[in-house]
C-alpha cells in the first residue's frame, strides 16, 4: 500500500463480516451487460463514529512502559480533535471508493458496460452501502474500520444475483526510522496524536485508503466466484 504521508503507513488486516454471501452467478449472464452502479451510506454511517476498544484482562495487567504510553496515546483525542476529524471525513466519499472496487472487478472479469442513469436501460443494478465507518482507539493503536455490503440485482426479476459483506480494519502507525525494535514499538503509540494533527485533506485521504481496501476485498470475492463458475 502506498504511503500517504511521510510518517504514516497502513498495514492492512482483513476481517470477514458474519453476513451470508449470495452467489447466483450461474443463473444469470452478466458478461457485457449494461449495469448501473450506485452507492449510499446507512443512517449509522452518515458520519464517522468514534469507538474506544476496551482492553482485555491480559492487556490491563501489563505494567511495562509501552502499555502505559499506548494508553495515553489512545486517550489523547479531545472532543475538539474528534470534531475536527469527523468534520473532515465524508462517508459519501467512503461509499464511492468501496463501490469502485466491485465495479473494477465486474469490468475486468465480465466486461460489463457501466451506464450513467436508469434512462440508459441497465439490465442489472449494483448497489453498495456503507454500514459502519469508525475510528477505533485502543491501547496499541488507532484504526480505521469500514464495513460495507454490495449486491447485484437483476432488474427484470428483482432477484439478487450476488451479494457480499466485508469489513476492514486499518491500524494507523507512524513510519519513522528507528535504531532498534523497542524504539519502533514506542513510535507507534503516538498515532492518535499524529492523526489529530493532520489537515482535513490528509485525514480524508487516510479514510479513503481504507475504503479502497474494503472495495478491493469485495471485488476479490467476486473474482473468486467468477473463477468457481468457470471451473464448473
């Protein structure tokens, strides 16, 4: 993943959401078909939410310097900082980036024909909804969490052809050179401070990067389903 800022990088950890996955691609021919793409946000995701992750007993029992400094780093976000971050984030932009992941997969693997409006007579509709967009603070780091669902609908019948739900957590960490492993670990605990010091444009870039990763994950799930279909 590309660097967005000289002192930040985003190692990506993927977690699959528990929602059921529908794959009815064998019943429909999507190749080269006209498709209208749309994206939206659920009421819970209209604005960025802040979540404090409660440490488990093992974490609470830690007494080393790293744990103490990490706790300070995660709690440092004042209401002013939270308002600044939330005000900088457009969840509509997040929805667009996630939708783009599935769109790219459909164009790449099935050569679908994206159209601009319902007046272009699309044969299929593809909808992406952002269900959650959170900034999660914990004792070890600050993370961006995005959960999204996408589905493809046959316009003629109204049946769901395919759907998927993915979530992605992206820890935000400082990327500074250090002389030893302990120094590198200590650098990571101040990510909450670093994030609150960014400009609104930089904050939105960080969120969009997480959304792009979630979109790629949805697109990759679709790609695998296409492979399964062709191997039958």
